[in-house]
């Protein structure tokens, strides 16, 4: 994240160039004043303690534009410091004179001694002296200008770093705000839960009272139901009375009408009128009562609706029980009748009647008692119904009360949410204020560091006033070097582009085998990749240290508590430790690849893609550097994985190969030194986190610092003991000591790094001025438990001390072994050994030369064969012409029928001449074949002699001869550069070329011999040799075809037997161990025996098949085609897997 620059700094910060003044010199006074103003704004006044602003204050500060805000008063000390750094004002530089410069220097530095007054000196001498002074002052001025330009670049870099730090601090504050909000919400939830539990405990008695009230309300409800029944009966009576009154009123009206009709309506008596009035009053009262009763009933009607349904259900149930009781009573009466009849038949009727009367009276008494109980139960049931209704009403009231309380709780929660939002806004304002304070503190520290650098430069300049001319010349030479480097880099960029184009064109000329997987291209890429990765790792560590440089005087407490510089320096040292480890393993790879064989290089060439992928991981960090994103928050796990991946690759593929042991020991010691430097930075941070005073943590860390310094001195002494002209014989114990020291150092550094990160986060949240010793010890204890395991708090430093003791023992043993010289090998004559890539290139080059020679020989032999074919064709044409003439002559003789002795003799002579010519040609062919055989024998003898001479030559002469042939020296053109050794190597190359040529001639001669034999056989058949006809015409042809049929049957039997062996071919082609059958060694021995037997059988069958096919008359081409289907085994498998072989050679398994 980037921060918007201030309006007043937009032009300077955006363009990176300060506006020039009238004289063309950048104005530096404005920058110094701005820096002083920024420092004065950042540094709090000693008399006033900064208070966090309120919401109103921060809102007003946002509304006021930056240009109208009040200027903060400058601090005198900062202004004085800035004035010391200021250069000469621009107006005074425009046209300086000697006197004006002297006056300016006197004004700026009153304490300086006055300029020397030249008395009793001639005018010329004075002018010369003043010119020298002017020259010196101009040189000083140029020096200061150059330094100010450098300071400007540093200021711009510091502003970039400040912007990065501001963005990172904003991220950290946002994370802190998120954590604070989450903790606040958790506390609010816990408080609400506790309040609800407390309310429940406090209102437990009220809830119990409500339950009692509910029971009482149920009882009241039953009483009200009884009253409702009574009122209902009264209403019914009143309704009946009302109906009667209405009926009587109608009757009276009819009588009055009839009376009015008879007497004109004036015959009503007073009694009737009075009765009517009384009835009217009663009816009015009844209507009023009825209206009241109806209003009461209307209010209670809805409440009684549910009761009616329940009562109806109970009534139906009671009716059902009543029917059952009546049925049982009828059955009992019937029984009684039957019994009575029986009794009447057996006993006296009078006695029976009395007894039955008594029993009937008793039954009536029981019936009356049961009726009373039934009435009591009915009353209890009615009371229960009333209680249920009362309870339901009470429950409704309580639910309404609960709903009201829920609404009240919701309103309270809403208020709490609004208060929480307001509190969050206040927290944000406070965090912004804290963030701004942290930014200003960091700016103060940056300016202090910059002031220290400037002070150091000024002190150096004051101490070397007499050497200003030398400094100017050095600065000018350094500027020239920088410009030369820029020019060189531009030229190299152009050369690199065109070199890439040239490589593309060269690759277009190379065969496809060069770029295939595991080929020459992969071997070259793998050989170059590891040195390139090593150089990149070293460059990364160097650039990171340049991005975050140290300050004069080392780390201060403000760097740890008020800024992130200590974290940045620790991060830089960690990167240096990791890159040193990568450098060690890459250098080990490089030396091993230079000393390994071509077979090993071909075996591991496929790893180039993995190495290039890991190299891209390092390139990502270079991209971070370009973008300015590489800081203390950048993760380094990917960089650590690169070292782990390379270590595993070396262990798997090159563990048995030799390498440069002296270089490995030196770089391993450098890795240990870099790791100790990383630990030292973190240990210094731990000491600055602690408050002033004695503590157990401070004592232990300071003791560890002294031990680490002693280790550094021991490592320096061990480095000096490494031999320069000898090699080291590394023992497993020595390698284990180096590995254990590195491993223990990594553990200690990781413990201190994590502990300091925890402490930094704690201070960032709490804004404390340090941490207690107990708190820091707890952090270290927590990290140690992650690495070591469970351990008591008071023993938290025991594992660290134990690891440091192990490191000290290992480093001491390393130094003793190097000082004793026991591991040094005696000086031996180094054998000339070229890189496997060079050897592979020489082989490819020699193969190309051989291919050209073979091509020339093939063309030569083809021309000879074509010539022979033309000669044979001409001779065959002559023979056919002679035969045609002979046949024509014979036909003429037969047609004429006249045989003359002279002509017959002439034709016989002609025939004999033709036969002689044919025999002569056959003899010439035989002679040619004999000559070719002699040439073949001569070539065999020459080839054996050349082989013996090649074996007698040493390997050194062979390799040097090949090198001299492939890569001739620059000075070899002169005759004086010839040496006997060069002559012998050239002779060997010539002899080797002769061997190849003779072998090629032998092959072609053998082919020509076979062709000539075939042509001889064809010529003999054309000349009239006997051959078996295609059809049976006699005994010879019959015997021949019978023998041929027998041979073909035998051939078919052999071929079928060979096809049956195909199943064993699949099983024996590759070794497949079976863990159930026994050990792998026994299985492999058994497999090899079976394989040998199988190969013997296959060879016997193949030889037998070839002999039978030749006897039958098959051509060699047909025999070769048939032999392709015969079983055969591939070479015994190597340690590589089948997939590796397929990928390596690009062919299917079993292909020949």
C-alpha cells in the first residue's frame, strides 16, 4: 500500500529531481529546512505529553486543509543540526570571489580562524596565492556538491523506505483493530450472558409467585364459571318472563283495538291503563336488565364457547356411561325377576317379599348415596374447568409480560450496539493517532541515522582538508567508473540479445538428438545452472544488505522500540544465512559435475528442469527487490526449500562422486559465520527489549554473546588453516560435526527469531517502552517448547546452553583437525581431466568427422558398384546377343535342311569360342573375388596392428591428442610451435582415422564379395548350369521336392517351438522380485540362471532355423525377416527403472 504524498512535496517526490535555481545548482536549503520541520513535528516537546485526540478534534483536523494548519514550532537542537548539514546558499555561489567566499565562511563558522593576511608579499605572489586558495575552495565546493547529490539520492531512498514502513504499519494497525474488535465483541457477549443468568437468579422468587398466582387464578376461574351458570339460568327465566309479557301485551292491544272499534277508542278504563303502565314499567326495567345481562353475556360468550365444547364432550361421555349403567340395571332386573320366580317357587312368597323389600330399600339408599357422590364429582369437575381457564388467562398475561421484557432487552441491545460502534470509531481515531505517532517516531530515527552519517562524513572531511584534491580526483574517477559501468552494461545488453539470436541459429543447425530429454542440451544447462544459482544467491544477499544498510554506532534502543529497522536488519542476516547455505550446496554440485564421468552426467541430465524451477524461486525475490516489496514481512520458506531440494538431489544422485573438499569446508565455515551474525542481531534485540538493570535473561544472553564471539574467532583461525595447494580427506565424523553445528545454530536462531517477533508484536499492541524479564522469558520458553518439547520455565535456557556447548565442541574439533593437518592429502600429480561436457562435445565432434568420412567412402563404393553393374550388364547383353545369333543360325540350318560340314564346323567353332569367352569371364570374376578376399585379409591385419598401437598409447596422450586436434592453440600456426608430443598425437589421430576407414572398407568389401558371389551364381545359371525345375519331371526333381518338404516340416517345428518360448521371454526379460519367495539376491541369481538357459536355447533354435532355411533356398533377407519374430532378451537391466530408461532413450522397452 502506498501513502499519498503531501501537497507541498508532490513535485519533488513524484519526479525524484529537485527544481534547479537560477544558477543551475539544486537548492538544498529548502530540503534541510523541510527535514528540520518534519523532525520538529515528529519529536514531542519535552514539556508537553501527547494526549490522544478526541473524535471532535480528529474531525476538525480532517476538515482543515493542510495549507491552513498552524505551523509547529521548530526545536532549536534540530534546527542547529540541520544548519550544520546545509551547504552554501545558492545566491552566494552564483558569482563567487575570493573575498566574498572568505566572508561567507567567516559568517557561517565564527569560531574558524581568520583567513591569513599576506603582508610584505608582492602583488604577483599574492595573486598566485589567492588563485590557489580560490582553486582549493572551488574543489571543496565541488566536493560538497557531489556529497549533497549523494545525500539527495539517500533522502529519496529514505522516503521510499518510509512509505513502505507506513504501509506496513497500517497493515499491522488494521490487524490490531480487528483483534481488538473481536475481543470486545467476545467480552460483550460474555457480559450479556452473565446479566441474563443474574436476572434469572434474581427473579426466581418472582417466577415462583407468578406460578402461585396462576393457580389462584385457576380457582377464581372456576368460581366465575359457577356464577356464569347462575346468571345464564336467570337470563333464561327473564327471557321466558319477557315472552309472557309480550304475549299479554299483544292480547291487551287486541282487546283495546276491539274496544276502540266498538266505542271509538275512548272506552278504556283506568284499571286497564294503570295495568298497562305498570306492565310498561316492568317491561322497561326488564329491558334494562336484559340489556345489562346481554352486555355481560356478550363479554363472557366467547370465553364460554370453549367451555361448552369441553362440557359437551364430557356430557356425551357421561351419557355413554349412563346408557351402559342402564343396560347393566336392566340386566340386573332381569336376573332379579328370574331369581324371584325361583324364590317364589321354592319359598314362601311373604318371606320372599319382605326380604326383597329390605334389599330394595338398601339398594335405594345406595343409589341415593351414589347420586350424591356423582353430584360432588360434578361440582369438582366444574371447579377444575374454572381453574384451567383461569390458568390459561394467567399464562397469556405472563407471555405478554415476557414479550414486553424482550422488547425492552432488544432496545437495550440496540443501544449497546450503537455504543459499541461509537467506541469502535473512537478506537479507530486512537489507532490512527498511534499510527501517526509511530510514523513520526520512525521518521525521527531515520533523520537521526542520517544525521549520524552526515556527521561522520563531515568529520572525515574536516580531518582530511589537506587531501581534498585527492578526494576530488577519486570522486571524479568514481564518476568515470560509474559511467563506464553504464556504458559496459548497455553494450553487454546488446551483445546478450544478439548472442541469444546466434544461439537460436546455431540450435537450428544441430540435430534433434541435441535437444531431446537427457541429451546434450540438458547436460549443458545442468552444468551451467548451479554456478548461476550460486551467483544469484550471493547477489541477493549483497543487494538486500545494500537496501537496508547499517548506521554508524550500531543498533540503538530506538531502532528496536520505535521503528522496524532492527527487524529489517535481522531479516537481512537471515537471508544471508540461507543464501550461504545455497552457495555451499551449489558449489558442491559444481565441483562434483566437473569431476564426474559422462555416464553420471547423462544419468542426471534430466534434473535440469527441476534446477531451473528452483532458480525461478530465487528470481521471485529479485522481483520483490525491483518492486520494493522485500521487507521484514516477506516469507523465506520458499528460499529454504530451495536448499533442502538441492541437498536431497545431491544425496540421491551424486553422493558417491568426488568434489572440492577445501572449498566446501571454507564455504561451510562462511555459512556458520553468517548464521552467527543472524543470531547476534536477534540477541541484541532481546537485550534492548529488556529494561535497564540486571536480570537473569540479560546475563544469559550476554554470556551467549561472548561465547558466539569466541566461536567467530575460532572460525577465522580455522579458515586460515585450510590448505591452498592440497586437498582434504573428509571423514564422516568431520562432516557430522559441521552438520551438527549448523543444525544447532539454526535451532538457536529460530528460537530467538520467533521470540523477538512475539516481543515486537506485543510492544506494537501495548506501545510499551520495553518488556519485563519474566515476560520475555515466557516467550523464549514457549518457543523452546516448540523445538525441544515440554520443559519447566526455570529451565528454559538449558537447551540453548546445551546447543551452544555442542556448537563450541564441534567448532573446536574442526579447528584442531584443520591445524593438525591430519586430513590433508599428499601432493600428487594431478591427472589431466576435462569436464564431462567437454568430453561429450569431443565425442560428438569426432562422430561428425567419422560420419563425413563414411559418407565419402559410401559414395566412392556406390560409384564402383555402379561401374561393376554397368560392366556386368554389358557382358550379359553380349551373351544374350550371342545366344540369339546361335538360335537364329540353328533355325536357319533346320529350315534349310542342308547340313554342310564346313558350316557345321564353323558353328561348332563359334560355340566353342563363346564357351571359352564365358569361362574366361568366370575366371576373371573368380580372380576379382580372390583379390577382394586378399584385400579383406590385408585390412584385417592392418586393423589389428592399429588396435595394438592404440592400446599401447597412454590415456594422457589420447586425450591431449584429441584436444589438440579439436581445439588447436592460437600459436600453433608458427613452425616453431611443433613438438614431438604434438606429432605423436597427430599421428594417433591419423592412425585412428585409418582404422575407421579400414573398418568401413572391410564392411563394403564384404558386401561387394557377397554381391559378386550372388552375381556369379546368377551368371552361372544363365550360362546353362543345372537347376531343379519348378515342377516334377523326373526322379531328381521328385527327390528334391520330397527333401524340401521334409526340411519345411522341420523348419515349421523349429518355428513353432520358438513361438512357444515367447511366454518365457516376457517373464525373463526384466527382473521382478517377489517378497514372498525369499530374498532378492537369491531370486536374482535364479533369474540369471534361467535367463542363461533361455538364451542358449534361443540361440540354438535360431542357428538351426537359419541352416534349414538356407538348405530350403530362402534368401538372406527372408531369413532376417523371419528371425525378427524369434524370442530374444534385452540386456540385463541397470539400476535405473524402466520409466527412466524410456525417458532417457526415447524408445519402447525391448526394441533393438
